[in-house]
């Protein structure tokens, strides 16, 4: 009686070994570091840049102990957070805010042998590890301006179709203005405007020798566009955060036109800012010919300066016949013939139809692909004495020609874009795949949550776990003696396995999560209290010690299962409908229930069987 088969002991030993290995990385503290990345993907942080940084730090007497560089970004490690902050300011000023971003970071110190096994520390939430906080403002005026331009172009195309000669169409700040020379053409122009622009309110005015129609976007339509822009940008930002790979991010609206993004424990905040805030969209335009009016032409330089020197700027029509809104998929690849990077584009059915209709009659004509980006640029504001008093963030529209080729045949839903380097192709495909922003955004606030608050939270949280653990250990020893030792050993194993499980699954530890661990400590011994109390009752009823141990575990099992199962259901519900701190609490609570069931029942029974199994016992100390 009270003997385990060998496989159960081996299973326990295997679980404990895995738990220790994958919990170990959490004992290695992270180093304060500065991450250096280019503002755009084309700007690489090469060995020359890191040499400049190394020289700069030595000249200013800032102590560092490690420099890493992988071509795309660089990392400098420091022994103190004071040196880290000072170095960031010096590096940013030296490299320039228009080319590089120097961001605070925490670099892992996990040994190579653990990393080779896939072991890594737990991800920490913003309240523990710090991270990046962004407040973005959605520029809906740009969206409305594009809508007005589309409406104006539609009316202009209808003027020659309806033979409305001498009728002028002009775009205004709030709408469109149509001027007709006589009443007959005025009436036809009015009907045309209402047909082409159903979302506008029109007013008419008769002047000296002219009839004027003024149209403005309806208030309800403007509100709907703003709501759509906010919802689309929110969805796109969440997709982009998922592409970056951030654990437990927070992306939510604030007010009418602002979005809050929090990225806890982000390893590359410069890249996150670059991808989150960039409005990248594609425009497909035909090349301007000799019959095109100057007002319809626009000159573009190549994205790659080398191409610009070889081929020079190109003139394209201002109006795009297909945009990136019709793109359903974008994947980077390599041209098998030239071994150059490319992006494979797939359009939706409407986009494929437009592409076919626009190119099948233009075979032999050139077509350009424009990448439109909006970059946030910081500009210093100076007082009369030349001192910096504030920093203003402006958005700059950067349309760049990335492909220009002759149409050999009618295009359809699938084609490819060339003329990019490897990193640009990867970034462009990521942005398009995650979704286009309906309206450009400006970084109103960017805050790096310092690790000082996180360190204090971790200190207090660890203290609470230690205090709770110590009290539980003493209680179990006093009341249950030898069996209390079993429970304490199982409790220690439970914490190790819990930490390892969270590390393996990539769960994020937050301050409420630490509260869940404290609760788990109490719940873990709760099962043992039920078992040990039941053993005491069996002994009082006159059962032999071996039978009392066996019946105590068997009879308490169903009660423990029911109690823990109901708590697990609550934890799952909290995780499903909760956000932020509630989810952090639910994660540790759910994991803690699973690990405590394993260690409290199987672990303590294994210890009891090893100690008392197969022995003749006259008395049991419990």
C-alpha cells in the first residue's frame, strides 16, 4: 500500500528538471542598454556608426561594457541607468533625429546554453518592465481632403462628357465650387454635381454674368468618415502590433481622434514607432504624355538615389487608377532570375478589375508605382536667445517612385513590385499586409516608461510573495509536522513549475499577476490542508496509518477537483472578457491552479509514499 510505480517518480523528476531549467533565466537581471536604429528601413546601423558611438562615449567619459551590431540596429550595454540615460542623449544628438533613433532598452543576460535550449525569462508588463507609451492623433482632415479631391476629379471628368464648355470646377478648403456662364449649363452642371457627389450639400448663387454652385460635405458624412478612420486605424495598429510580436499590448481609443498604444517590454522601440506611425500606401499611376495638361502632371524622383542618378525623375498623372486599399496580400520574395528583392502583390476582385480595365488599353505606355509614406519629424522650437523651449512633431508626406516600367500586357489581380532593397521589401509587405491606415497619424506623446517604477513594483511584489510563502511554511510545519514538510517542498516546486510554465508559453507577468501568484501560494496548500485533515479524521476513526494515508488522498481528491475546477472556470472567464490588469491576474491564477493541483496531490503523495510506503507504522506524526 502507498507505493508509486517507477514511471510516476520519473515523471515528477522530469517535470521538476524542466521546471528548473526554464525558470532559471528569470534569475539573470537585464542590463540597461541603448538601442540604435535608423528612422527608415533604408538607413542601416553599420560598423561605422557604432564606431562613432564608441568614440563619443569615450570622449564624454561614459562607461559601457558591451557593443553589439547586426547591420540593421546596434546595442550598447551599460552598468547603470544613469549612464544609460546620459548616453542616449549624447548618441541622439550626435547621430541626428532625422536619421537615427536612440531608445532606452533592457538587454537580456541569459547564458548561451539556456538560450540554446529555448529558455527565456518571462515577459513583464508595462508596470514591471517599463516599455513604450504612444499617444497618436488621427489626422482626419487629410482623409477629407482626399475625399474632396476624388469628388472634384469625378465632376471634372463629367464636364467634357456632358459637353459643358466654359464650366469651371475648383476645389476649396471645405468642398467644391462650380462656375457656369449661363442658366442652361448651370442646371446641367447642378445635376452632374448631385449625381457625382451624393454626400454633399449644394447651394447656388447667381452673380453678374455667372452662376455659382458651392458644395460642402454633409456633417453626417464627415462624422461617419471620422468614425471609420478611427476604427480602421485602431484595427490596423493592432495588426501591426501583432506583426511586431509584442506580448499583452494595449491599443485603445482616447477621446474623439486619439489612440493610446502601450508596448510593454518592447525590445526595439525605434522599429515599433517607425511601423506604427507610418502611413504606407501604394498608388498606381500612368505616365504623363504630351496630351496631358500641366495641372494633371506630377514629377517624382526614385526612392533609391542610385536609380535617380541613372534614370532621373519621371512625370506621372496626378490621379491614381488603383490604390493600396485594394491590396489583399503582400509577401516579400526574391526574383529567381536576378536574385533581387521583390514584393508579390495580390489585389481584391474590384482592384483586379480596375487594374485590368486601366491597363489593357494602355499597352506600350509606362506605369509608375508610388509608395506614399507619412513620417513624423521632430522639430525644435527656439526662443529669442536661441534656446530650445519645446519640440514640435510634424508629419511629412513622402511620395516616392519605387517602380517604373512599360505595360507589356494587361495586368490582373497578381503582379510584383521591384526596385526595393531587402529591408524595404520586408517592411513594405508588412505594412500592406497589416492594413493601410485610413488617415495619417501624428505622435502627440511618446513616453518611455522608466524601469525605476517597475523595479519598485517588482521589489514590493517579491516581498509579498516571500512574506506569504514564509507564513504558509511556518503554518504547515507547526500544524502538520512531517506532512507539513512534504507540503512545503511541493509548494516550492509549484512556484518553480509555475514560473517555468509562464516563461515557456510566453505569458506576461504584471503587478496583478504577482497578486495571482500570492493567491496561488495560499491555494496550493489549501489542497494539502484538505488531504491532511482527512488523514487525521481517518486516524481518529481507528484506521491503520497506511490505510489512513491512502484513504485521505483518495477521499479528498473529488473535493479538491471540484473546488479548483470552479476557480479555473472563473479565471478563464476573467481572461476572456477582461483587459489589461484583469487578464494578468487571470493568467497567473489559471496557471497556478494547474501547477498546484499537480504538486499538491501527486507531489506530496510521492513524498509520503517514499517516506512511509511499505513500512509498518504504529503511529503517524501529523
